[in-house]
């Protein structure tokens, strides 16, 4: 019987020693496995993030023309020579003669975002349908051109009207900090 007791005691002792040695190793294994699964989840999250950024970049490249149109709607400077060139070219394409183009005052429209408005006065001559097409092109242009007032005079002979158009163009501006402006 004693031999049974020694055998059972040896099994229990081996089992306790085995658990004492294996349990820390098993806990270490479990914590590393949990850490590994967290790292895999982080890597998958980063991969999804970069994949999403790539999709967004592709969408932006597809819509590059629209983005450029938005940027030209409120440019950082009024680019008046190119604006006047656009007005001259559009008027001539529609069969109008640009008689006069004058730049008006620059006024502050909004402080946040900083938007200014530059007045533009035009005097054109031509047929009424051509002038109507000219106004439609101005409305549809990417630049934010607003018609403030419009007047016309009856033709002296034929169908050549004289149109006066008072409009404005909006643009962004960068203001200097108070310390730099002084």
C-alpha cells in the first residue's frame, strides 16, 4: 500500500511541478497570442486605411477638372488681365463688340473666409440674342461673376443694341498679420 501512496504522491508532485513550470509559460503564450492578434488587427486597420486613402486619391484624380473649376471660382488673386481677356474673348465669340471695360472698387465681402469683391463695368454692342448668350456664359463660368445691374439703349438703326453691364468678381485674399502689416 505504501507503494501506491508513493506512486500517487509522485504523480501529484509531478503534476504540481508541471503546473508550476507550465502555467507561467502558458500565460506568457496566451499574452503573446493576444498581443499578436492585436498587432494583426492594427496592421489590417492600417492596410484598410491606406486602401481607403488610395480610393479617395483615385476619386480626386477622376474629379480633377471639377476641383480646378472650384479653385478657379474663388482664386487667391483676382487675376484681372485674364478675367478681362476672358470677357473680351467671350464677347467676340458671341458676336458682341466690347466697347469699354473698367475696373471698379475692391470691397470686403466676408472676413471669415476672407473674400473680397472687385467691380467690373462693361459696355458691349450687338444683337440681343448674342448678349443673352454672353450673360449665360458668364453665369456658367467657373469664376464667380455676379451681375449687379444691367442697362441698354435702343438701337439707332438695325438691331445693334448698346448694353452696359455692372458686375463683380469675388476672390480670396490672404491678409497679413497685424505685426507684418505695420
